[in-house]
């Protein structure tokens, strides 16, 4: 099936968060927003067909769709990631963030240390709202890449941290953690009895020449990890509020699902229908999308790195670029870029030490992306 990713779909005036109140967000209502991490492409036809078939039933009452959805998750991981999952180890959720936040509440106590790895997706820092203490294990910038600092991580584990929230692949730096890196993490977790809550929502968005390594595929981690993911990032379904956790360990799973039943944070009819159609029918279409995204990322990197004062690198996974703006020599690069007519995410959203970075989402039709890059090039020359 040939897909037209160049087709521009008007999202302004459709209650899309990315396009809401641009003037307030950027001080410029005419920006091209390349910010919120969803895609400006139409949902794949098999997903729309499945949802339309369900819509035609006209009644949306209580359902029994969770079990078929769990089985679809298992088929997807077996085929896509060579990871065998039993359906009874899968728990359906509303979204990944609510999942790992519930995990923090279940598997730690008030005052406990929760390890995160800045720069990282903003909701990872929500520990204080649970009465926990977030401790930082910053990624190290090594040459043109980012690495885990295992010596610092072990220091936190020695100091008593027993829960870590991992971003795998990492948002915003785009690392797809290699098996060797996750193996080193696993040794530390086993040595110190640490539980990893692994956000793997970008795991299916791995670029050519790289492979996603699910945390549960790492030897010894089945007793030390919970995998959280969703079809939402991969198939542009974030508004359908459906995700899942995979918990092989019986004891961990009972504690988590007992808490899940109390808060009733389950999924909905349309999200489950869409997930099943995505995982069962859309693998080849995803491969087409990944080729398009890879080309978008390549073109964006070339253009950005040609602008004096900016630098970025091709990510191993995600459709996101974390752009170093320190060379611009300005206090607020986000504002300067908005003045050029492009709306990006502030680096400070990913950690207070990253205000000299911005994040760009390239999951837009190429004509839109290229216009944004033209604006960026011209605007930064004009405003400096």
C-alpha cells in the first residue's frame, strides 16, 4: 500500500494540542509548530477501518476487548522484537505516564529516592508529587553522543535508591540503548535490588541500522523490570489513551495490578480496537513510515548543522532532534527560533540544565518540514 506522507492535513482549528494558542506559546501566531510529539500524518487505513467498523455498532458500553488486545501485544513483540510475552503478564493502562507513576507509588515509599537520567521527558520528574525524592543520574555527552554514567548510577544505588525510571529509547536525545549498556545496567540492578520502570513508548521508532532492545530481553531483568509501552507513539494514536505494562514477575505483577484495580486506570473501546489493528495489520506500513522519517531526520540534521551556532545528531530512535544552541550565544534560543517562525520545545522541559537546547519533532510532511527549516535558516541569520 503506497502512502502519501507528503500530504498536508490542516490541523489548525481541530483542537490539536500542537496547534493550540500558538501566539501565547511562542509570541508568534504564525509559527510552524514542530513540538508536541505526535505526527502530522493520517492514521493508517487498517486502523481507521477497524475503528469505523466498531463505530458502526452504535453502542459503546462495557466490553471484553482487553484480552484480544493483550494477545496482539504478544504477537507484535514476538514478530517485531523477538521477545516472547505471555498474555497474562500484560496489563492494559490509560497511558504510559500514569503507568510508571503508579509504579512509583506501588514500589517505593514516601521519601525514597527515584533515579532519572536528565535530559529526559518532563513527567519523569514528578516524583516530589508522590512524596518521593528524584535524584539525577545525568547522561554524559561524549563526543557527538550521549552515554550512561554507570559510576554515578552505582553511587545512587549504594545510597539507597531502589527504583529507576528508564527512557528506552531515550527522549529527547534519541539513544536506542545497546544490549551491552542495558546489560551493565542489569548487573547493577541485580546487585543492589533495584526495580527499573522502563518507558519504551518510542521502541518501535528505531531507525535503520539500529534495533530496539526491550528491557525484558536483557538476561536477569524479568525480576527487576516493568516494561511500559503503547501503540500511540508509533501509530499516532495518543488521543485514544491506551497503553500497557508487561510484568513477567508474579509478585511484581500482583502488586501492580492490585493497585491498578483500585484506581480503575484502564483503556477504552476505540483505543483497544486501534491497538489491535495497528499491531496485527500495520507492520509493513510502519516500515514505510520509518523510511520517510529517517529521510526527514537526515535532511533536518544537514540543514541544522549548516546553521552557525546550532548542532544536532541523527538519533538512533524517535523522530526527535535535541538541538544544541549554545553556539548562538543568546539567553533564550527558544524565543529566538520562535521569532524566526518555528515553534520547538524548550530544552528546560527536559531538565533545568538544558535551557540552551531545543527539541524538534520532524514527523511532519516534508514540504512543511522544509519550509520550517528555511524559516529557521533565514530567521537566525536575520536576527543575529
